[in-house]
């Protein structure tokens, strides 16, 4: 004659272990989702900063174009170029270069983490 096996106790243990495993899995999934969200936020910040650099470079190109135009006008009329009249444009370019450098530093800091 075979012994009667009470499986309810064993099933309860298995069920309890399964619940604990599911809870742990849920927590790990939540942590992964939060890390993913942080990564998306960081990537969007880097992307925005890169677009800022593109915009600054476009401003620089316009200033270079304007400086060339002014230099050509001076050359055409007076046969020499007065650097003092171009100094404000060159100063603007220097400021834009500083902005680019600072923005690249921000990008580097964001990419570090």
C-alpha cells in the first residue's frame, strides 16, 4: 500500500518561493527601467547640447561672412583693411568659441556618468 502524500505543504512552499522570485524580478525590472529612463534623459541632454554647438557654429559662419564682406568693402574703397573696424566681429567669434568649448565640456561631463 502506498503512503498518502500531502502535497499542499510542498505546493505552499513552491508558491511562496515563486512569489518571492516574482517580487525580486519586478524590482530588478523597475531598476532597469529607471536606469533606462536616466540614460534617455542624459542622451537627450547631450543631443540638445550638440544642437547648441551647431547653432553657435552657424552664428560664427555668419560673422565670418560678414567680416569678409566688410574687409572686402574696405579693401575696395580704401585699398587697405582697418582691423579696428573688424575687431568687434572677431571678439564675437572669440565669445562663440568659448561657448562651444564650455558646451563640449558639459557634454563630456554628461557622457562620463
